[in-house]
């Protein structure tokens, strides 16, 4: 399951279409991530929308309500949520084509996949995206909510830290999110196929955000030394 995310171009039309244009940015991001200290990034999982929103800043929501209806849609879409940019696409088994699917209704659209076994993938996040969340659940072949489905959530950050969560009995009101101390690289959602049936993953109200910058250890040292100087000056004034 996790290698799906590490190789999230597999089976997608996104790679030949966007990868050349984004390669310089990805190379720079990789260089910057390597130049950062050896501290390991931390990823926190939330199953409460209120707690998730309280943990992030610059929050913005992509509701997908502007999407046209696709019986069989494009392989990928470039989207924005406030100041944040990202790309959404569908990943199939290796060697197979994969397309997106628009479900729900005109007033409340959901982003889904054309095949039940496909992985709905979000990536190429712009800078300062440390958090991704939303409502994730299962649907039937017609795009209608299917009760009792298990959803697989898989996130990867720029430091290579990966988190995989399985959640049971999801519903359209089931909110899940991840917040990382590092920039996010990719996020995938998919359904665990029920025995003797099929279910499709759906995503609604994708919510992206940032977190406050954490000072490097050297910054802490400078801060403490500065506080020491301030304290000495204060003592001198009292003499």
C-alpha cells in the first residue's frame, strides 16, 4: 500500500503532462529538504475537523462545486484553495489508464475516481502546505454514498515521513486530516474493497493549510543568548 504513494506517478497521465514543467521546482524542493537539519518531521492525524482547523493557519477549502460532471473525466486537474495550489489525479494499477470522476450533485460535488480500485491522489502542493484534510467516504458505481465503507488514507511529506491510516464506517460527514512539521509531498485516499462488491472513494471540501514556522536549534541558541544579554542589562540598570 505504501509503495503506491512513493511511486504516485504510476499509471497516471499526469507524469508526461506536467512533470517536465514542474521538474525544476521539484528539484529545488528536494535540494532544500536535503539541506535542512537531520530532525525528523512529525505527522499528526486528526479525525476532528475542529481540532484540525485549530492546529493550522492559512486554511482554505476547495469544495469542488465548480467541477463539471464527468462520466469519464480527465486524468488530472490543477486546482487552488485560497493561496494554496495543488494537482489532483487518479492512480491506477501499473500499465492501466486512470481517470477522475465527478460525483455528488451540482450544488455539492465530490471528486472521485473512474475505477473502484484507483487511488485518488493530491500532490504538487505549493509552498507552505503542511496540512491536508477533508471529508472522505465510499460511494457506489453511480457516485452515491455507500454506507459502511473503509477508507485508506496515506500521506507523505518532503522529509520522506509517511503515515497510513485505515478508517471504518465512513460517511459524508467523516472528516480526516494530517498536519506535518514539514512540507507535504503527496496524499492518497482509496477504498478497501468490500468482499463480494465494489466501492469508489470520494473526497469533498479538501482543506489545505500551513503551520507556524518552528525555529531551528541555532535560532533557539541565538534567542537564549539574546535573552541573557537583556537580563544582564536589566541587572546593570538596577545596580
